[in-house]
């Protein structure tokens, strides 16, 4: 494949995605905070969480087929446009006085479905722009930029909401989406050559994806490892705010510091994996980062002081890109282009299901067992699983 002018193309593409992500992140925080402040209802927050998760899971399978069947650049633009259109309609409805929570839930669901298409499409299209030997560096840069936006978004969204209404934030998202779509439209991305015959039924192509996964032992094992690890790390993903309030104090600044140190760690981790590139065998980088994540979970659970907790939390953030980046690059390198949409969708489903499933188990346990103990035990299991996978040469079989 001819990668002439790939640096210009990937710079423009990532710029478009980051502009769009900034608007989306601002709206995501603004909607959740609006629901929280206007209802103070756990039930409403639960509904909003489900609206943010379920559509993404449900659409992922068919999204994978679309990504492998149709023009990926156009799919990314259409998904972004659908999200922006729903946001615009919500802004207009709110301006006209129709300020209903069910409208917020519908928009959250549409945004979730759009993300279910856009995220795997972006991962699948990057190898069409970037030479294979540069994939780790570019994915590291992408991770760093995404983490930086996630680090800044809560502060920016909060600042906007203190001086303006929710509608202003919604309109900002529409504007950023329009800019992102315009930049993406101007980029030439060479289409990949589809070697498999296009099936008439999407169900058949989904079946082909599962068949491919069954035959590709390495990718299947990687998916299983991912599900197990994400299930085990769910206490650190969801329960740490509760642990902070129970152990160190209920001050808001402590919760803010916890979120910001993790995001800061992810920025540093993205820079690290970009500069370092990981081990020559990329899956070893993922396993090492997974084992280190487990050790740091134990550190979180046993931190005697809040400053030590924040240090462990920052280090956990650093391990995240070092764990996720090599997985993305491995799929981009080892999976045929015409199957990448479906494989990335399978990975997205695993991610979207494993963490909530972990919370179904660990959430109720947190009311019966100290969260410190849960973090320590789960971290020990993460270390054990990663060490066993490495020692038994799981990915070499």
C-alpha cells in the first residue's frame, strides 16, 4: 500500500478526532451533571448509565460488519453527524422549554450507539493511513491526546456550566463535530482491498467474524485474557471514589484529585509507550503492564496515606496505555484488514461487558467487605493471572 503523505493525513485525521472528542466529552459530563443536580436520584443516574452502555454493546456486532463492508471514513463521519444531530435537536428542545429527562436519555443512547460505530472504525482505519512499523507510535500519540482531553474536559465543562446553560455546551459539541467532519472529509484515505466475498446477510458476516475468531487462536486468547483482566480490575475502576470517601475523607477535592491523578498518569503513559514502543513482542508489554496494574491495585488497597494512594493511582494511569496500546496494534498487525472491524467490535463488546459484570459482583461485596480487601485480593489475582499467562507461554500455544 502506498503511504505517501501519511504524516499529513494522520495529523489531520487525529486532529479531527480530538476536536470531536472534546465536544463529546464536554456534553457527556454536562448531561450527567445536569441529571445529578436536577434530580439527585440514584435511579436516574442508573438509567443514564445504562443508556450510555447498552446501545454501544448492542450495536457493536452489526457495526463490525458495516466497518468491514463499507467505507470507514464515511462511517466515522456519519456516526459523528448522527451524534451531533441528536445533540442539536436536544439543544433546540431545551431552548423551547421542553426540558425532559427522557430526552436526555434518548440522546445518551444515540451517542452511545454512535460511539459503538466510531471507536472500532477509527481503530480499523488507522492502518490504512499509517505504515505498520509506525502503528505503535501513532496509537501512543492517539492515547496521549485522548487522555489529555479527558483530563481537561471535566474542568472545561464545569467552567462552562458555571457561566452558561446546558444548551451552550450542547451547541459547542455541534460546532466541534462540524469542524471534525469537515477535516475528515478533506482527507484522502486509500481504501483497503476486500478479499472475501460480500455476503448478502449481515448475520452471515457476523457468523464469519465468530468463525474467524474461533480459527485465530492468538486473537481468541487475547480476547479471553482481556475479559478476565477487565473483570478483575473493575474494583479499581469503579470503587475507588467510595474507598477514598470511606478511608481518607469526604471532601470533594479528594475525589477530584483521585480522578485527575489517574488522567495525568494516562497522559504520561501515552507519552511513554509512544517514545518506548514496548517490547518487541507486543503482547509481553500488555502482560507486564497488566501484572504491574495488579501490584498497584494492592498498593491502592494498602495505602496508609492519601498522598501514597494518589501516587499509586498515577502509576496505574501510566500502565493503562501500556496495556491497551499493544492490544490495539496487535489487532491492526495480525488481523486481515477486511476483518478488523468485527474483531475491534468484539473487543469493544468484551470491554463494555466485563467492567459492568465485575461491578455486579464487586459492588454488592463492597457493602459487606472492606474495599481495601477487595482491591488487594483482586490485584493479587490480576498479578497471578498475568504471571501464569506469561509463565505458561499461553500466547505461544
